[in-house]
C-alpha cells in the first residue's frame, strides 16, 4: 500500500492535472476592430486573442480545426486567411487567397465564410463570386484549390457568404439574398430559398442547419431541417446587447454550437453594420430550444463570426510527471527498507 506521503503526492498531482483542463473558449471576430476576441465560456472573461489590421482586413469568418488544433480567420477586404494556434493565438501562417469582384460593402471582395470539414479540409466562400474554394488544412494547395461552383443559369449574380460542412461531408453554402445551396460531393442544388439566410452556418448532430443574417435586415437565426424547411429558431432583441430599437435588424451573423448543445451567437448590431463609428455588437448564449440564457458580452465591437475551441486536454508531459513522481516515491521507500 502506498505511504501517506505517496498518497498525498498522487492526490496533489491529480488535482494539478484536472486544473490543466480549461473551460471551452469562445473566439469571435471583430469586423472593424481587426481583432479576434476570446471569452471564457463560464466566466465570460474577455481577452484579445489575436490582432490584425483594423477595418482594412474586414475579419469575416472563423473556424476551428480539431485535427490540427488550428483556427482559421478570413479577412474579406485584404484577401487573406490567417492560421492561428487554437490555444495561444500564435500566427502560424498568412495565406493570400486574393480578391475577386466587388463586395456588397463597396470594396474588393475576398474570403467570407470559413468552415472545416470532417477530413480537415478548409472551405472558404468568395464574397465576389458564386464559388467556394477548398484547401487542405495547411493551405499547401494555395495556388490550386478545389472549387465548388453554384450554377447561375438565370444570371442572378449569386454571391457566396457563409459555409458549413456536416459529418457526412455535405457542404451548405449561404448566399447574399439567394438562399442556401447544398453540395453533396457530386452536384450543387438549391436547399432553401429564404433570402435572409445569408451568414455563418452551424450544423447540429441531427444535421439541422442554423444560419444567421448579416445585412441589417433581420434579427433571427433560422433553423432548416433536412428537407430544407426553415423556421425562426431564435430572435435577437436590441436590449439583449445593450442597444436600442431603430427599425434595423440586429444582424446575428455568427452562430456556433458548444459542447453543451447551447448556441453562441455573434451580433453585428442594429446600427449600420458597415460603418465602424456606429458599431454596437454583442455575444449571446441560447439553449437548445432557442431561449436566451445569458448575454456573454454587450456593447462590444461588431462581431461577425464565432467558433468554439473545446476544453483543453492535459498534456502528455503532465501524465509523465505523475508517473515520475510515483516512481521516485516508490524508489525512496525501497531504499529506506
């Protein structure tokens, strides 16, 4: 049986291992601020996770890749994708994916929404075209990405916006005022025609699709079932983020689902979301039925997208430390005998 000292060491190190597991982190992009903000999911404590170019970058999308512990951030105005360490925010690479056409904001159009598929591929929408580009997890195919093109035979000037990928690899693409399309690996087809479904996409375990809105015309996040039928899932009120009603939509442009099944919504705000001087955003949490649980942050920068980085797992070195301590204690006991 272990001695009292050995029991104490094991208990102490076990507590230390538990403490290495942090709460899940919420990361959200500030469109005008050029920062990625980090929020503790339990306490709501806010820190700046990464800083880029204010306004000139136009941070639009964010996604977490669990296969390589990376976070990807899109900058629609500068045409860049930033790759970050998901725990530290360290810049691990900047990729120039370019700009193509003119965005609805009146400037060059570049990467909009970002999503990660089940194999680690990165999907990036083009705010100036009817395409989604597909890159590997390290962007080694930067000059020759895969292309998903939405057919536009009626010349509707379809522009892609948000993107999401389900567990089966089906790709859902929101557009600016032309609804949602689905790519099944072979062809692209219309999935839902609601013109308000125009921002970041989240998909739950039952393959229900949730999509926000980012053009100041609506305040709802839509739920869309597997048949493409939509219904309002939640509605953001101005008071929820500390604002006042003024006839504009709240623009809940970012949506993500956390480990508990709660919905985290990033809000651009009910003022003109394209003018940085008027930005008033927020970060809200809703339960699985779409009921508001709490406001994580109010009166913030205009938040355009959000992702969840799950709770950290103790490093292997911590387990090694535990085994070493036990071994040393056992050796010490033998020598005393």
